[in-house]
C-alpha cells in the first residue's frame, strides 16, 4: 500500500505493516506499512520547504483550498463512510455523519480568511507605530485518535492550513484507512500544492520521530493522557508548541428539580454514543437522592431501547474498536460488580450476534460509590455509573474529584445553582440542560490533565498563529 505522501508523491512505507481489524468480525482488513525514519525526515523537510510559499498566498486563496477539500470529501461521502464504519465499527449512518461534519468544519474554517486581526498599540516614541501581526507557526505535526479519525484529522488540518502552516499527518495506526483515503483524494484533486499536506503512517515510534524533528514547530495531538505527556516532554527538546486534546471523566449532576426526561435523554446519548468512545462522555452520574430511582428507571429504559449490531444494520451502536478496549471495558464492569455495584442493564457480550466482535451493550450501574474503580478511572465505554448524592456541595466535590477536566454536565432549573456550578466546576466546558456536542464556533478545551491548547472557533484558529511585533518608525 502506498500510504506515505511526501511532497505530492506517494510511496510504500518501508517498515513492517500494522494490521487494521474490523471490530465487528475480528478479521484483518489489511496491513498498513509503517514509514521509515528517512521517510519521516523527508516528509517534514517537504513541509518546511513548501511553507513559505503557502504562507505567502492571499488568505482567501487558502480558504478556497479548504472549500475544495470540503467538496472532495462530500463527493466521496459513501466511500469514506464505509471505511470509517469498517475500521471503527460504528454504524454506517453515523460514519456518514462524520464525513458530513468534516466537510462542514472545512467550510466553517474557510470563513476565517478575512477575520484574523492584528493590533496597533501606542508607541513610546514620537513618529512611531507598534504593530502586532499574526503569522503562521510553521510546520505542524498532527497525530490523531481512533474514535473519530476523519473528523480529528480535519479538525487540525483546517485551521492549520488556513493560517498558512504546512503539515505532516500521522493517523492513528488503529483506524488509519479513512484518513489515508481522504488525503489521497485531496492529493488527486490538487486541493493544495505539493508539500503542503504530507502523510506518514505507523505506530508510536513513527509519531516519536515526527515529534522530535527539529523542523517541526508545533505538535497537535488527540489521544490518551499518557501519550500526551510523553509528547509534551519530548517537545521540550526542540521547544515545539504543543496542543493536546486528551481524555476525560465527565461528571453529570442531576439535581432534584431537573427535568428527568430531558436528563435521561441527554445522558443516554452522552454515555452511549459511539459506544461510549468519546472523550466528553458522561462517565460519573451524580443524582440527588430524591429523584434517583425515577431517573434510573428512565435511563435504563432508554439504554434498553438502543440497538447494538453490525454496521449495515439499522442500529444505534456498533462494537468497541478493538480487543484491548473490549477487555478494558469488560473488566471495568466485572470489577464494579465485584466491588458492590448493581448491574441494572447491559454488560459485555451480545448473545443475539455472532461470537466474534467486541460487543458491549449500553450498561447502567447503580450503588456506585466514590471509592470504586469505575468512579475513578476513565472507562471509554458505554457505561453509565450512577451515584446518589444528598447535597450540591457533595455533587461539586465529587464532580471535581478527578485528574481530568474536559467536560461536565448539569441538569437543574435553579439559576443560583447553575451559576455556582459554572464558577466551581473545574472543567473546560460545561453543558447545562443539554447533552454533549461542542459547537464549531465554541472552544473545545480541557483543564488539568485533559490537555492544553484546544480546538474550534476563534481560539482554535489563533493557536496556529504566533504574534510578530513590528516597531515602525516613520519620522
């Protein structure tokens, strides 16, 4: 497979391939060769060589390139959706939505071509002006995660390219196929000049070589917290910028005055969408004692209503992405039950489907306590652990009892409590009376060990720029 793109030319990865497995059948789809050290080096050098000319283009021309990329994805929607479905395991309908979202993201970011502003500040000297202008960072290395492979690639590429940077992309080795094909289509359609967008494939060793290259000026990565820490430590050697979108363990507070149907609908989606493999999933549900039983009944009903099955069936959820994830989530369920949790519905395995596949049903667990592993650890699976609370002080304390700080949810109609939660919850984004799903124009960012940098909106664009100060003496 020609899976390495360097300066517009496709090459075969020179190192041993890594298997891509269909999580519904456990069969190998293909083996993707890994880029060699020399190929990584040449990819970065190609990006560095192409960057000055790309940055010199008028911003509207770069925006036109993003629009061409969006049209390219939309025109090949079915093919890309089938690749996402096959490698991630998500239903084909959901995979198609991922392609649509990527195209919309490109169109949105293209609108920033005339909106990036500088500043003029007063000078200390007569006949002098101080100009603060925004210029590109340079070469950006992008490393993506496996749960939304195409979305995450575009979420990084769109603002980086729009602001005049060039890129080397390393898709996750678990689900690389849709990203490889998307870049292949973008290359065939000549959406961007040669060298502006480059691709290397492989595992952690390839990513480490890419991040360590001295010509890489910025590293943007979505993935596990521990990987992010290694990237940040390595970036210290070259002082490359880092933007890390890492994991989370989102609390959802259901207060006693909440609309329970609204809360159950929202939390069911936030807990089970993409089989719980979302960094903003609600993983700790804190419910006031007065409404606990009523809420649990509603949540169990919604969990049981969801259909789990193969990609081409009319289902809501597919399997987990691979055996490692399946074993981790299955063990979390088993340990929680051993520690005293009550399984209200769900569990791992699905008798109605073949024995193969990494199936976990939407799972609701009650009688969970803060001491249990399922409360402390990010499970990244379709599990909704419910904890009883007696006071809002207890809710805030338990919600903040985590190393993560990505997302939190609150369901209440008490204005005073909403404002208090907005002030006291230590998370980058808070959803009040709604489910997860950030807006293009917002800012998706984590606090604490959920990352640094952030995506989307004005701040997601500006992070790919740096300020240049010009002291203009005209007297």
